[in-house]
């Protein structure tokens, strides 16, 4: 049973006990209804308090039951709330720490509510592509007012209990507790008071019986639709939230509940909802490493050293300064250090100017930053991260010096984006302490951190870096060692396909527009211009020696031979005006592509947007299947997290692997066979990865 039952004098206390957030799984729901029945059958009990153990009242649905029959098995949450409303004895919700989703809906079904200060209150279902499904859209407007409730439901953002208690006319809380520590005693006292109040048999108050109106309903809801519709173009749930709350103002409560349920069930089956639920679960699963359990102790990280004060080094440093961890930054020349520190100051000052950072916090963070020109000054750091030029000889020099000066047990990390972490580790006498930490640019903004596990990386090093990633608010995904790891290995195939499309008749703008219409934050050519086309050029030169049989379009090399490296030169696949990021189609580039196409003897053809999307996305999928098969990634959802948080893949599509599942892997493979017949493509690449073919044969999916 996931709910405890105790009697204190004449008050029964039902305590949800399903760590960590007291999720409302089947056992917990049974525990609540059994406790209600027991209390109502005991003549000595006059009232009931419902609360949560540990650090939550309740965070809502149990994610382990998400999408399973158990979630609907009786008593489902709707039935539990009806049982509370029908209790002959008053039920008081004692809310603390977290009351979200179904947890808040549970509290709204109680006759009275008392809240501790600091309790985070929310209906976050919209973030999963849903609306509240257990009366939240019908009850919350009745206790908070239509506008305040709708703002909470559409945003899904938590609000502190003391802020809600200040709303004029609010009926969510009957009382605010003095403190979290006094909540239990104050809830018992409130329960005894309301028991005495209703001892004469007077009816218990129900939220469902409260009125729900807006003085200018039609105009208000139309205005809200216009506002929300523009911001939620690819997500159906926010507009459905408005429909449900509007129904609360127009329909009888019972009819409004039926309408809410219909909307909830219909949304549950949308691809957007499936994608967002997948993201929710995948983000949590990414932190779980099969052979690194909770019993592996982390190393203490109280100070960080960063090698390099350039764009990456400065951005990496800011992550740790933001988390209150001292950073010592090293460069070879004082001018480079001064530039790096000035850039960090400029970034923070921009945040202060926008009101996103308080002046005292800015000063605190800068006080944690120190600089040096000497490796010897790094000797006491608990972890060092190098962010130097992406060339193995440079890495070798750095790691040999770090090996000589760093204290025993210090973690030595490389920010390499493609290079062999095992080779880097072997430059030291302590390969067990070496790990890859591939930050994405800009490092102080991008959420993704690829944690690259070398052959000899110690388990406690891996556990430490994953915990540190969480502390600096990154989504950390573990990758094995291979050229490009997960993300850049896949993006190479994506970029190759984009190049072949140019050879066959597309312009950069056509390819980019097709991918941006699909939902990518940026098409491949705009992305290349932003990152710097010379970076890809350098990688292709290296790979030409390592893999001479790999086919590429030569158009990207020809672009770089013209010195068009992207935004930093104001000329890449597009033209740019200094100081602006607008991509202007370039006649010079289009002529260069046409001339190259002519030299290959290719007659240009019209390529449909559908083919562009399929070739680029399925190239990601096929390479990812190889990555899974080789054990570079431990699960398909990790690959989705890499692309959702690091490469601008649309959230509402759930990542390339889930997208392929939703299209159908059979259909993906059939398209790949068709692409293999294209004389200007790479037929060898389009041979389905063995894992992909196996899943199709067995009728299974990646996820």
C-alpha cells in the first residue's frame, strides 16, 4: 500500500507514501480510498486529513504507469476524487512542497485545504501535450477566478502558495499554515474545527458547487485564443485548455467534466502528445546508466579549471559560475585572458540590463572567477576541462601538462566534439580519470552535454560528471567513443544528403525552407553558416585520409575555397550584412553550384520538399541505428534527447527515433530502398542498418 493510515485523537490522517513525489499510482489510489472507507466506518473519527510524506504533497500521475492500463484501472483518479467529495466526514488537504497535476486536482476534490508557505502549485499537463484530466479545468477557475486559473493551466508553470493566497477572493486555500514545520499540527486543528462546524449535519463544501463566470466571457476567451494560438502553432493542447475552461463558465459542472475528459482523451492520441510524453520520460532516463548504479559515490567537485578563454572556454566557465562553483581560467597570453573575461562580463551585464540577473548576483559570480597563465596554478582544482583547438596534437600537449600538475583524483575532461577520447586518455598516466564533456555552442545557453565515456573512464568519474551536469542544469547524455560521438556522427550524414541535394537541383534556400517547415530550428545550410563552414571543411580533410571511399558533394569544399566560411566572414551559403543574421540568397553561390553540377554532368531536377525531409531525417535515423547497435548510445531515447536539446529537432516530433517510429519503420526502410536507386546518392549508405532491418522484420520500434 502506498498510503499510510493513522489516527490522531479523533482525526484520521491518510499520508501518500510513494517516493519521490507521491505519484498517484494504482496502489496509492487504493490506499486513499481504503483509508477513506476506514475513517468513515470508525465512529471515533470525526474528520480526515490527506497529506503527503517526504518532499511532496503529490506531483500527480505516476510516470511509471503513463500510457499503461494501470493509469485507468479503478479506482482511477476521477473515482478517488468522487470518493473524497462523497465522504460523510470532512476531508482536509494539507498541501506542502509540491502539489501539481493530479496532486492539485486531488486537493481540489477535498472539502478544505491548508497550504504551507513555499508549496509549488501547478497544472503542468500542457507541457505533456495534454489538458488536466481529473477536473482541473473545471475546479481551478471556481477557486481562483477564470483569468488566474487559465493563465496557470495554459502556461503549466508552478506558482508559490503564498502568491496564490494573495489573490483577491481566492478560495483555493481556506488557511495558510505559519510554516512547513507547523503544517501537520495546524491541519489537525483545522480538521477538528470543521468537524465541530458540521457536527449538526450541515453539508460539506464542494468546489464543484461554486459559481464560475467571467463578466466579458466571449470577448475574453476570443482574445486569449488569438494570443495563445499565435504562440502554440504546432501544439494543440494550449487552445484545448481554453476550450475546457470556457466550458466551465458555460456548462453545468457534470457536463464540463465530460467535455474536459473528451478533450483529454483525444489529445492523448495526438503525435504531439506522444512526443512530449516521450521527451518527459527520455529526459529522466538519460541520467540512468546501465552499469553505474546509485551506489557509486561521486567525487567532490568544489572547484573547476578551464583551459582556454575563447568562446567555448568562456561559455563553459559561466555554467559553473552560475552554479556557485569557483573557476580558474587558463590561457597562454594575458590579452586572450582579458578578452575572455571581458566577454563573460558583457554576457552577464546584458542579463542585468534585461532584468534577468540582479547586480549582486552578477558580482557574486564574477568574484568566483580567477585567471592564470600557468598550469601550476591549476594543481588544486577538482576537475579541469580543456576547450582548446580541435586538433589532436594540441590536445596531446595540454593533457601531458595536466597529467604532470593536477592532483591525484582530479577529473581531466576534454571538450572535444569529434576526437578519440581513448587516445586523449592515453596521453596521461591516469586514463581512468579522463572523460569527454562535449558542450554545445553557446555553452552557457545550450542544454545538451554529451558525456563521452572512454574505455578506461572510472564509474565514479562518470557518476560525478552526470551529477555535475544536473547541477549546471544540462541535459547530460552518455556516449561511447567514436568519430563525432552521437550528435556529430549523425549530423555528418544529414549534411552529406544536403550536399547531394544541391548537386541534383536544389538551392540552399529550398533545402533550408523545407527543413524549417518540418520544424527544425535551422536548415542545414544556415546551420553551417552559423557554426562556420571551415569547421566542416577541416573535418572532411581529415576524413578524406581516414576514409578515402566516403562520398561527399564537393560544393561545400568549393564554397570554402572561396573563403565563404559563414556569418563570421559575412559570406557563406548566403550573404550577410555586417551586424545582422539575416540569410540573403547569394547569386554567386547558386551560380557556383550550377557550374559544379554541370561539371558532374548532372541535369537538374525538381526535388519535392517531402523528399528533402525524408532524405535528411532518415539519414539521421539510419546512422543512429548503427550507433545503437555498436553500443555508442545505450538507448534510442538518448539519441532523441541529443537531437531535441542540441540540434534543434522539433520538440513536437519527439526526436528522430520517435519520429521514425511514428512514420513506421517499414515505411522508413522502403523509402531508403528507393533512395539507394538514385545514381547521384550513396547507395551503400542507404542499406538499412542491421538493427533497423531486424526491428522491421520483428514488427518492433526503437522506443
